[in-house]
C-alpha cells in the first residue's frame, strides 16, 4: 500500500514526527503513521521498537497542544519478520492542534493535503479556533469538588498501573484553573449520574417488568455493571435436532459488549443525559446522547474513522482494556450486525439488535441453569486445584492471574474463548499471554491445534 491522505510511512523515528501527527489530528478523518517502513513501502524494521514506542508517547504528550492524549494508539506489529510501529490517530475535537513550541501559527499548525503535511494558512487557523468546541466535559467545572477516586485507582491497579498524586492532572480530570472538571466528576466514587437498564414483557414500552438503576459512582464501575447485567439477559438458547445440538445467544456477545462501551464512551454528557439500555422480547436498544460528531459522515462512521467525543474517557477506558484501539468498536459490531441496526438523529444515536432466532418456541430450551451449574463445578475445581498457587504469585496482575487460571483449567483453550469468558477483546488477551510467556508461566506446543504447558 502506498502513501495517501490517511497513511504515512517513516523509515525511522525522526524529528518531524509531531508535524505529521498534528496534520492528522487536524484532518477530518485522522490517519495512520507506520514507523519502520520507507516511502516506497519497503520494510526496514526498528532495532528497538519498545524504546521507540516510549519515546513517541512522551513526545506526543509533551510537544502537542491541545493535549493529544486519548487521540492516538501506538501498536507494535511484525511485518516481513521485522518489528514496526503503527500510530493510529483520530481526528481531534479541539482543532487546530499545534506544536507547543510555536503556538497557533503557520509554523506550528499543519494539515494533511494528499500524502503530505502542509503548513496551515493563518485564515484556516483562525476559523478552526473560532469553531473549537469549548463546551466539552474537560472544560466544564464539576458542580462539587469534594471528589474521591478510590474505585478508579483500584481499576488501574488491577490493570497493572499505579495512580500517583498527580493522577488527576495526568488523566486530564482538571480544568485549566486546577478544579475538577466534569470528566473527573463522572469518574469519581460518588456523583449523581444515573444509568438505567429497562426490561419489557413485549415489543413495546407499554409493560415495564424490570427497571435497574446503576451509576451514582465511577463511570467505569457503572459500565462494568451494565455489561454484566446485559450478559445475564443475553441467555443461551438451544435447539436439539436429529443431527446436532444448536446453541446461540440472543445477541452476539462481543458485538453487544462493544455497543455498550461505545454508548458510554461517546455519549454527550454536557447536557447531563446518560446512555439508556432497553431490553424487549425481540430486540435490545442502546441509545446514547449526541448524533454524529461534527465533520464525520455516516460512511466514515461505519468505516471506523474515529472522532472521540470524550477523549478523556476514551484514554481511561483504553488504559483499563475496555477499549482495544481507536475506531475498532463499530467495525467489530458490523461483523455481526448490518448498518440498518444504527439510526441517527441530530441529538441521539440508537443501536437496535434483533434477537437471534435459532428455533421455534416449541424446540427452544433455556440453558442458563446448565451453564451456571457447569460454571460452578468448573470454577470450584479450578479454584481448588490452581487458585492457591496462582494467587500467591504477586508478580502477576489480577487479569494475568485470571488468564492463567483459565489456561490451567483447559490447556487447549483459544484466545477467543479466553476473551469471551473474561469479557475483553482478543488483543489484550494476547498481551497478557505474552507477559505470562515472558515470565515463564506458560509455554505453547503446536499451532492452532496445539496445547498449553503450565509451569507453576
């Protein structure tokens, strides 16, 4: 693939990286920069990809304004047997982005034109600055300032991070004058944010049979609670035929999880409206406030171009492995549901997923009880045999221990099965497995038909 308006190649990490990044942040579609590939598309690789990755993160954090945190991913890849880096960039919501050193001037602002990053004319700089969204959750001062973040710190610790004393500043939870902003308020232990999950007995909103309210707490915790609640509602149905036993969930688990997280991360909270989740007998509806981000077309939305509405939330959800990478959510949903599942208005986005019909009512049997019994037996056996040994390994994160337990219980388990069991994407699973390999806890024998060897 040659360079174009969305792809840039660099043979090595150079001084001009920030210029290219800024050009993509200011471009309405974002873009991708590959480090370790020359302009002709030849792979040269990087001798120290891990070191370069850390340097890039530091440079983009410190040299670009407004902050680009939450607007980029850096992914390590292997091509032609060599290590390269892939920088995925979203279109920024606070244009014009510029070099901190030169400010909002033609020397500091750039825009993507064709396959090149060009200086931005001063007239365009002035126009973009005039349109800059000032009413974002990062700029709104929280109504209360006595906020605690114990829950958020626990989630970070479980993911292998420690939040220091300056975490609020580092995570952009403060306004320019040092007060907690609305992003901080949403992530605090206590707030007034209410998230509702409603269940109806039919296909209309006439007969409400269950109403669950989550929230009033850290938005990450509320997200996980909604994911767990809807996972329970996503029961397994079975059709037994003369030839085989067919099983299926009402909705595809990974697509459903992506839709829930997407609703939380991209919701417009500036009017204090929260996502809504409604379960009917024939479908599930997930509604979030805010239509398409400004400058993003429906086609670009479906193709995975990312314009994060709340980059502070996006950054934190990525840190905690709830989001895999920028722009990955919608394409994952579209692998299982059509574009007709999405409806847009000026103020809302609704995702509607029809329940999967695997058989007529006379042949369908609810497997929740069986699954629960099986899970209990397996879990008990796993905990008794391996739990004590594994939990004593303090060097591992909580998630790595969970992955190791699953492998110890089933040495032929696949990445996909681990991801579905833990409710995370396959990419983080790969990272945890690589960490376990490096630390010597597991070893793989054979390819896709092989098995795991446990070393405890």
